[in-house]
């Protein structure tokens, strides 16, 4: 059975070292696992200088030819693709090493801020529950925030909400609000829950504050993305201080690209240490929310990670 050594994802702290960060990105991009993925799809390894980002650009081109099943659309409408058993085994071994699987446990016990990434209703629910499980265990945190947008929910999401017996979710923001209220039932709303379509605040008996926000997009031609929600949270709600630790919670195959985006939007500008962990949707106890990720989904998010690593590479201060 194919296996690779696990590769550390890029990191950043208050005294982050740009040279070390670029070395970590390069190590991830040129790892044996990535090289085997390229070979698996009968492509030649990109030529050029790693230190100029040429390899990342080449990997982006390869991923566009073989691993882009969205073709500019949403993840929920991505093309379906089947692969041979051999390719499936090699891909899953490679993406495990690259950080797209089994990254659900934080490395630290204390964080000043915990952020839950938004998405489809199913994703919001399982991520919020994972956050509650972590904070109910060994992890302690300060502020807690669910990140969302005003993306209209799909018919499938609205059907799921009805099946689960939760409030209607016309937007992703509402889906995240439903998710955090279900995961943290001890929190009480501050003011009228339906008063705002952009932010909602809750308080816990222990004094911890929970917020849900809808971030605007930085590009009028698309919905708000991960970078938009992180930047909006930091600019409008938190103003994180140098040296503070931020934990971001997502689904496991999104961890590498969202870690790169978090370093770019939170780590470098604010001098914060950022860490991203992801829940395994196939291990969720509730069968109605359980989901087995496909080989195509892992490959699609490997492409997302390559693109985010390249954007981060270009943003690293001189």
C-alpha cells in the first residue's frame, strides 16, 4: 500500500520568518507526495526555479488540466469523475501526506480566537459541532465566531433543514447561525436574533462571546470567499493583536488551502499564529450529515491548495 511521510503545512507567528515560510511552502509543493500525484496523471514535473515560484505556477497548470472539476462553478455542481482503484489509492495516500486528511486535532490547548468556516448547511453543522467538541474538551478559547456570507442556500440545503427540523436557512449566514445555536445551546442571543442579516451575537454563562457574521465579497463578480470572511472578521469584529493564537475549523480536505489563506489574511497582517484543523465528514455520528469524500473532491482541493499556496508565496514580505 502506498504511503508517504506527512508534510508540515506552512505556519506563521508573531515573529514569523518570511524565509522559513517560503521554505515550508516549497517543501510542501515539491514533496514526494506531490511528485507522485503529478506522475500518476502522466505529467512531467514543472521546470523552473522553486525560489521564484515557478514550480507552483507549473503545478497550477497541471491541476487545471486534470483536477479542476468545478470549471468556474460552485463545489456542489462539480463534475463527477471515477478513477481506477490504483489511482484512488495513490491519490488518497498523497493527499493524506499533503494535509487534506486526518488534521482534526489542534496542536495547542489555548487560543484567543476560534473561527468556524462557513459553507453548505451540512458543513456548517458538522464544523460547529466539531468546534463545540474541541472546546468541551482540552481546548480553551476566547472569542468564537461563525463565518458566513449572504450566498443564497440551495434547494438541497433547504430540504435538509426541513428534514433536520431546524429553522429555515435562506442564506449561508442563516445556516451558520442555525449551526452554532444547535452546537452551543447554552448561549443566549444579545438582542433580537432576526434583527440583523449581517451579524448576530450570543453570550454564554461563562462570559464567552459568540458571533456570526456575513462577510461582503471583495469582488462584485463572485460571492465572499475564505479570504474575504477572515479579513472581514479581523477588520470589523476582532482586531486580533500580535502574538494571539487563532484556530480555524473547517472540513478536512479544505485545511491546506484555508491555512494558506489564513496566514495571508490574518497571520502576516496582524502578527498572529494561525492553525487550521478539519473534521472528517465520514466520521460524523449523525448519518444525515455523514459524507464520504470522493477522489475527485480531494484532487479538486489539492488544486485549491496549490493556488492558495501560490497566492501566499506572492504575498510573503521581502
